[in-house]
C-alpha cells in the first residue's frame, strides 16, 4: 500500500470520526427467514422484483447488515459458513475464490455461481469486498439462468449495497485481532437536496500473516487492501424517476498464500513398479494433514520482483427507474468493471528451484553395442527437462453490461420483459524474470541428476556410458492470450394468480454467447512455439417454472422446474496444440419442492432438490511434446440430490436460536476419466502397460483405457454441512446499554480432490464465540474465532512433484488457527 493511499485513508477516517457524535442507532440479528428487529419482513430481490423473503417461492438465504454485525462476519467466507448449501473458500488466496452452491463444483474454469452487486454482473473475485458496504446479501439457490443469465446455472450471489439516508449519519469501526490483523471501516451519509442523498465508505485492512516457513523465516498469507465506495441516489417524493449511481474502487496487495505440498514419496497406495515410480505409490489415499510451508520465492524471481497478488478493481454502475404508468416501470441497469491483476507465485511449493526431471530413470540403449572383456554394453541415454513451476503474469480484464427491462405489476397478473448485452475483454501476459543465478541453479540440479543417472548406469552391466538428450534451460516465458466474450440475451417472466392463493410463474431466457480466443506460446527472445486462435458461439434457452401456494399468510409451498447453462470455452495454447481446443456448455436440469413457514416465534423452511447435469466440465491431463498441462473437457454426466433445512426460534426477546443443515448426494452417473484409467491399469499388475485395454488401439504407443467414474462423488463437494448459532441479549437496567453474547458452530464433511475419491481434506468443524456491549451509539465486541483450533486443509489439489520428475503429489492450504480479537465502533 503506498504512502499516498495511507495518508488519504487516515484523512478520510479522521473526517468521519469527527462526525461521530451521539445519536439513535440500533442493530438486531436477522436470521434466514426471520423478521427484522421491528417485526418488518426482510425484502429480497431473488426474483428480480421486491417481495418478502418468507413469501418468495425460491430457495434463498439472506445475510442482512444486522446479521453481519451481530455475528462479526469478517468476509464472504464467514458468510458462507452460515449459509446452507454454499461453499466459499479462498483456497489459493483472496483472488481465487470459486463459490459452490448445492454441490455443483468445478476444478478449473468458471464457477457455476455468478455474483451481482445491485443487479450488475461482477466478474473476478469479491473476497476482498468491503462487507460493511452490504445492506443485504442474498444467496439464490438452484439454476437462475432464466433471469440472472450467464454463469448462474447453480445459483447466484446478489449483493444489495446500502442506500444512503437523507439524515446525516456515520460510523467508524476498528477491528483488531491476533497476527497483526487490523481493519478500519468508516461511512458517512446524508441528504444533499430534496430527494437527493449521498454516501461514502472507506476500508483499510491489513493482515500480517500467520504461517512461517521454518527454514527461511518468511511469513505467508499476508493480506492488505484499501477500498472506497460512493453512492448518489435521486428519489424525490412523487417523482416517476429514480436514479442510483455507484462507484467502488479497491487495491489489494497480498503475499503468496500459505500452501504446502507433500512429496511423491509420501504416496501410500496404488504402487507402480514401472521405471518412473520404481515401486512407489502412484497416489495418496486418505486424509491430507497439514504440513509446514516450504516454498522459497526468493530463489525463483529476479531481485526486487514482487511476490503475491496485486489487484486494482473499479466498479461503476447506474440504476434508472422510470414509472411509465401506475403499473408499468422501465428499468435500466448499466455496469462497467475494470480489473488489473499482477500475480507472482512460487508454485512448486518447495525450497528448491529449477529442478531437473528425468522421465526415463536409468536410461535406455541409445546406440550400437560394444564388445569388451566384460561382455556386451551399450551407450545409454535418458530424457528429461528443467522444471520451472514459477509464474508471474499480468491480467487486464474489463467488461461492460447493459440491461433494460419492463416491469408490470397488476392485481393478479405481472410480467417482466428485458434485453441484455455483455462484452468482456481479458488479456494475459507472462512477465516473469528469472533470478541472475538461474542458470547456475539449473546447472547444479542438472549435474546432480546426471550423477544419479551415472550411478545407475554403473550398476547396470550392459550400460557402458550414459548421456542426457537435453540440457538445462531457464527461459523467461512470454506466453500471452486474448479472450473476448460477447453475450446477447432476451429474457422474460410472466406471473399469474390462478386463485387468491395459487400463483404460476413462467420465466425464460434465450442467450447467445460468442467467445473469441487467441494465444501465443513463446519464450523471451525466442521463436513462437505454438499459436492458436478460434471463435465459438454457444446458444441456449433456459426456462424456469414455479407453482406456489400461499396456504396461509404464514405458510408457503412451492415447486420449481428450471434449467441452467454454464458456458463453454477455450483451453490454453498447449492444450489446443494437443488437440483439445474447446469444451462445450455444461447443462443442468433442476427440480425442487419447498415450504416456508412461520409459527409465531418459530420459522421453519425446507427444500428438496434434484439436479441432473449433462457434460460436466472436468480436468484431464493433455500432453504436447514434453509439456503436460490440465485442460477442461466434458467428461460425463452427474446427479445431485439433497435437501436443506433452515430454522430459527425466539422463545423470548432475549434468546435466538438459528440452525441450518444441508444433505447432498452428489455423484457422477456416467463418464470416463483418463487418470482413472491409468490408476486402474496400475492396480491390475503394477504397470502402465494397457493390460486392461488401450484407449486408442489404432495409434502407436499405449494409452490406458479410460476408467469409469460412475458412482463417484463430485470433487469439492461436502455431503453434510451444518450451522448452528445461539444468541443472547439483555438490557443493562435503564442505562441504555445492552449486553450480548453468542456462539456458533459450522461443520462440513470431507471433500475429495478429484474424481478418484482417494484423497480428501477431512471433516471441518469451526467454533466461534462472542460477547460485548452496545448502546445507540457505541459498540464493543470481543470475539474468538476457530476456538477449537481446527486445522483441516480447506484445499486439496492434485499436483505434480517438481522434485520427483513430475510424479503425482498433492497440495494443501493452511487454515488460520484460533485467534482473539475486539471490534469497537462509534456512530451518529
């Protein structure tokens, strides 16, 4: 963070603090399906129009500003832990979140969950978003492609930001916890003129990191960000025109995430007697346990190079509403997003660099025999390459969207008709500079590998000499890609009250998405190694039909049929050269029944669902020359079924109990995987020799018959998720102060790294506790997070061991341990 920005932050927060004088303010917890503090219903926009949460026939979980403050939720991962059916982990750092709703997970490519801020589609990560800016966060579950559009085939996250009041007000909050974590947020709002209001917010966040490389003493996982947002709203009383303009800018400066790796020598199952593995395990079976961080970026980059992720984000949006008649409204939503990213990561996650991989240990006869006193011998050769798993790249992404729709609200009939335009340009460029001693490091590794091969040759009676068929190399990659996306859509919704209590709603969207892609593989100063370009168009129509019965004002029953589409796309240049240029759309068909009920002080919601998925996008290894990369393919079909329960009870004004539970059965119904075939081949006789069949019998060489993944659990999905919270609050006499305390527990069952269902991260249980005091103006909140010191890895990634010739290994992430903190706020 630059000195200029820090000075600007301090000046802004000081200005807000100067206005922090006593005045009325209050906050209460609002759980899912609950009423707010004044018995007012929670209003949601889940169906792109305002309606009460408990009367909306759609599965939607809500975190209000009151909930966020009461539970001291610090980021979107915390919010996800309180939400049934949602996973939101920052596995590779804050810039890499991949939200999952109802088990429709992905390994590579885009998530099936899109994020919207005030109705505007947002691309890129939102992990560093200022949640103090949130008035309400809605998690809309199940396919939402009909009304929300691209990348919502499993659900949508809809953030509604604060609308400024016409009364002057503001708040300053300081949150401090262990490991040098500091967060300062401030906001101010008020009226400018009749019907014209404005508000501004600022946030500075700094986390010093917790996990340290025990060898180098370097700390990993540091995070720092600064953000500003402002909104101007024009809503004069009696005017048919309403305008809302909003801007958001943030800078994030994060160190390398606290990721660790286990070596290939730790593999404990499916033993491979071939030359490469030499009798060692080809896979790891069981739960991945945390290990120290051993990465050493200092030996991977040129002196002075930044390491980590640096992101500048700008979001601009406008919402204009015009009442054309008493019942008909025209709405325009315009959005512009610009995101510049520099990432630099030591991705071998080990203390070494520029390792040498040997693909044929011990070598092979590479010339005519010689005859001597000791008998026949051959000159041997071996094949390999220098390994470099370190990356540094720039990404420039910007997009523009425009949505125009007409909304009609009649007594028994309502409709929505709209059009949508979206255009995005994403350019990437590798910019890494190797260190000055890179050639020396590669040469030393190459020499050590040669010595090992020479020793193997000496022990082989027919090996007279051995020589490598390659040399050490340390090129600077200058690969680049350009991706342009254009999405055009028309969408609509028609709702009709069949009776006073029975409503039928039909929604639909026709979309056409065109993707243009070009890529160049090239080293600095060298010729173009590979070049690819292409254009694909993906067309889809996604309907959604909802039948709802409001049995009583407090009891709703509904049934939903919907389809959703996840766009296809292009793989990288190496995969394209290997013959896997594109992957197709992933399609989901969903069925859901549910009920929402309020029985006095008890709220109970239930939803059961079945999602059938065609063309599930998975990763496969593809190879071109000596390069092996992961590519996205449509590997099979899947079925996810389950149910969700959400409940809240307030037995008296002092106590509130909230709980939710999700059960998932996510499995593939058919499909084949290349790596599953290799594992099956080795299981058969300890060798990769196509003993169970050859996938390409008419092609030279041996490719193990791809293995079936039918019946396997979808990776990155938990069968069970549970959240429970207890909250207590009471007035401290007539002092105007209130005491509050509470605790919650969240549980997620294990997730598998890949379709083989062999390695997992173990079950995760997080316990948080809180207590504090507040009045109309001030709040003091003490908390402890991860009370029981849960250490399960949020991430398990199938990887390749740079120190063991690309043999299979695995990567995990370290979780933040138990930490205590305090948040203090003052408002007016």
